[in-house]
C-alpha cells in the first residue's frame, strides 16, 4: 500500500450518564454543539490560520460527532446513553476532558479504536472491476452544488465532496496532501450512471446562542443506486462513511453507507 494514500480515523465510544432529566432535541447533536464550543480549545473547535490563501484559512474541524440515534430521546437522571466521536489525526485528550466537564452529564466510559484506512486500490479506475452500488444517506445530507428538488445526486458530485473532505483532513491534520492526481482520478466518475433511488428531505435548523443566527441543518435521506462504479472509488466511499460528506458533517450530517446491489438470480 502506498504510504501517500493512507488515512487515519480514531473512533471514540462514549458512555454518558444523565445528571438531570434530559429531553434531547432533533438533531440531538444540537445539545452538544454549544456545550462543546465552550469546553474545547478554540484551535480545535474553530480551527483557522491567519496567513495563506483565503480558501485555506477556515479549516474543517478534525472531528465528527455521531448522535443521530438519540434524536428526540428523553432520559432520566442516572440513565446511561452512548454516542460516537470520529477523530481525524486529532488528540483525543481535549475531547475527553470536554465531555468530562459537561455539567448535565457524567462521563461513565470512554474507549478508542484507531483505524488505518487505505485509499488505494490496485490499478486505475478504468482497469478495475466495477459494481452497481447503493449509497444510503443515513442522516440529512446537503451537497454542493445543491441537488434540485425531485432530482438524484450525480455520482461525480458525491465522489467529489467525499474526496474534498478526506483530502482536506489529511492535508491539514495528517502527514500532508494525498499523493494523487485528483483531476485524473475523479474524471471517470462523470460516466457513472444513476439507476434510480428514493430520497426525502428533512428540515432542521439551529439558532446560535453566540451570534443569534439560524443555521440550516437539513438535507436528504434515503438511497440512490449507481451503475458500474469503478472499484477504485470504493475505498474512498468507505472512508467517507467515517468522515461524512457535504455540509455539517461535524455534527453528524452526511453519514453514508455504500453497499453492492446484488441482482436476483
């Protein structure tokens, strides 16, 4: 495996115990978002640099909180619950400390697993076996450019947003930029046809206590089927299951899963 095409994810399984009655909103991540903003160091929660091109100054946050299974859940004092935190080349210590100091929950358990992913598949996109894939959008997903209502996202758009996020996280927080000709690698994605799918739109928003602004958190959920996806793209889609794709992935949006479509015999 080429060292220039690896990607690391540290998954943290967090068990918390409610100190007070909790009625978690939908999305539940809203409850943690503001609290973590006060607890995490500024360079972790709002990473930026003062020099360099403008597009490089506001960096993606090196984490993704997974709490969508808690949307709308009510908890009584003493009741335990779990959530997950994916870290991308980030030190887990500030995050563990932040959760330990939330006043309305007690940190009961914290476990970590380091995953070393490889984005390289043997050969190039055109020379690999191909397969029909179903992409499931498990949490609200908003891609750019926006997908018109009633339409299904082209595979090239989905792949581009996955590649952008993975590449940025590795370049900013990992060992450096991926050793890849991105334009050449992505080009065959334009030829992947959309077979069909079913998507629904989820509306959600949050009001910032700090700025007073309202931020949209909605997007589409459901599935889309794609025909003859080159095998070289599968490792990237599998990595994107950890990072999320599109907007608001830090707070659990854009969770996807890729699975082969098995034709009935």
